[in-house]
């Protein structure tokens, strides 16, 4: 069929091909395939999970920027609140974590080495004699664990135990930050208990944010930061359980390196013979000690006294010895009574920091 001398069918086919081809070519070669379509700009909401977004942004864009120094005093509910000590504000301020020894993370403030090289392990340590200045006296350190979970037991331990007894806090108590501050105000050196995976996990679960075997180092470090942010003013960390974790060099090594980097010490509770902590601590350069025995596996006064007698013998034989114990009332009472008689035994009670081996 022809119109005006032109073949109509071929012309119609050509026009149809052009109509189809132009949009296809446009999508293929133009940068924005939405160009030409109705569009609405929608802003990202500033409510909801903005903390995650800001943390992600900070991690990507400000990786090399130094974090802002916290203002003094530190007032963080998960950490320490000086306003809750109106009758002892000055003492609380003196015992509170030092701003220059804190780094802000997405979980809160965690320890760091100060710009002048000061370490939390040294700044927060209780003054004490050391094996080098003991003059042939045996040195004994006792670390009472599980503080912060029971306010009543914690305050009883702070008040009744000699100041030289080191108090180790679990990271889960609602008032753990303020109770840790009370312990420092009372003259005690404090440590942080870090839950590590035992062999029978998860049947035996140490608690939230437990460091686990087989996790990426970054994942375990993030958990460690959460745990570290629960309180402040501690000289170092001590494991809670963790026989499996401490026997895994691949998992334990990054943690000890981080502990060293942040100017803290590490105390192995001595419960697992398979722990690689002594060797790994030396490689990581972290100040380290290992407890010699536990005082109250059997929480009876007679058993605790027998264990204390063993502790005395070890200290006199080796020059020093370290024990761990719980904060049970019978344990606190027995240790307090036992400590009154040390002067007659050529023994000196010292904080755990005094017996840390420098690496």
C-alpha cells in the first residue's frame, strides 16, 4: 500500500522501532535512569536508630580523628554520677575516673593511656610495698570477686574488708558504677571481671556480652568495650570463668593485646590449668599475675581458714601469693578477722597491683 508514492507499511515499522529504541537507549546510556520520572526527596529520619547511624558515620569518616576529651567531672549513669554523692562530693571527685584516662566509644567511656603516657594501671593503683621492698616479708594479695551484683554485700565488703583487699566488680549490677566509686572512696583498689566462654557454654552462661571462641576479633573487642564501659577507675581485668576461651590462643591474644594497649593489667583467676594467659600475656606486653588458690570453693569458715593458712605458707615460701574469693558474708567476715593477725606472721597484705609482673 502506498500513500503519496511512499510505502506506508515500511514507514510504520520504522517509526515503531524508533519509539521503542529511544527509551531503551536512554536507560542504557544516561547516568540516572530515574531522570524524567516523578521523584520525591525523602530525608532520613533523625529519630529511631540515629545512634547507630552516627557511630557508623564516625567510624567511616573520622577514623583518624582523636576523640573529644570528656568534660570534668564525668557524669554518666552507666559509669559514675558524682551528683549522687552530695555529702562527699570532693571525695567522689578525687576517686572518680580521670578524664585524660578515658576514651569515648559508642558504648560509653572506656580506659585509655593518657597523652603523657600515664596508664590506668598505675594511676588507680593503691600505694603499696612490692616484692622488691618487702624486706623478706611475705606479701599476700586477696581479690574478692562478684561485687556490684548485691548492693548490701558490696557495701559490707567495702566497709569490713581491709583497704588492701582488691575488689573485683561484675559488670552487670544496676549500680555498679557508683558502687565501684564507693569502693575507691573507701581506699580499695578495684578490678573489672570480664566473662569468658567456659567449655560447657551455653549451658553454663557467664552473662551478657561474654567473649566467645571462634568470633571475629572485632566482635569480641566490641563486647569487651561494652564491658569496660560499665564502670571506671579500675587497674585491670580478671577473667570470670573462661576455661575454653583462655585455652584458645587465637581468641585470647587480641584481648590481651587490647588490655595492654589500654594500660591495664590482667589477672588470671587460676581456675584452669589449660589457660594460656601466662604465655600470651608476655607476648602481648601486658602486666600479669595468676592467682594461686581460691579461698571459698567450700563456703564454710573452717575451709576458708584452711585456705588462708595455705596462702600464708605460699607467701612465706615464694615471697608472695594471690588468692581469689567471693563476697559471701562468711568469706568477708573470715578474711577481715584473719587480716587482724597478719602483723605477727611476718606477712603483709597488699593490693593485687603490687604483685603484677611487668611485661
